[in-house]
C-alpha cells in the first residue's frame, strides 16, 4: 500500500517565503538540490534569491505555471490569503 518515498523531499518553491502549504514542492532529492541551487542563486553567482526564482520561471515556464496553479488550488481549498508574486 505504501510506496517508497525515501528519495523524495519537500523544499520551498520561493526561498523568500516561509515553508507553508502554498510554498512547498515535493521533488526527488536531486531535483530539490538543483532547484535550491537555482533559486538561491548559487549557480548564477547571484546574491538575491529573487533573481534565481525569476530565472527558473523564465527557463521553465510550463513547470512554473503548473506549480503556481497547484498553489492557487491549495489557497482556495484551505482558504489561505492570496499572495501575489511579482515574477
């Protein structure tokens, strides 16, 4: 009944926001490491995480749109306040 989840982890989509229902994504460990490196600006030698997230959204618009759509659903389902992202 239970599937193996040992290779998965939760990470923050937007590092400037706290870990909460509408800011966590479930990724494989490798994907999470890559995502964190990109959004924290480690790979871009950037000092601001906003630039890293914007770059990720521009590089993978379909994936980013899918994630943001799921976050909108979470906000509706759990009646969370809408948060506008300036991406």
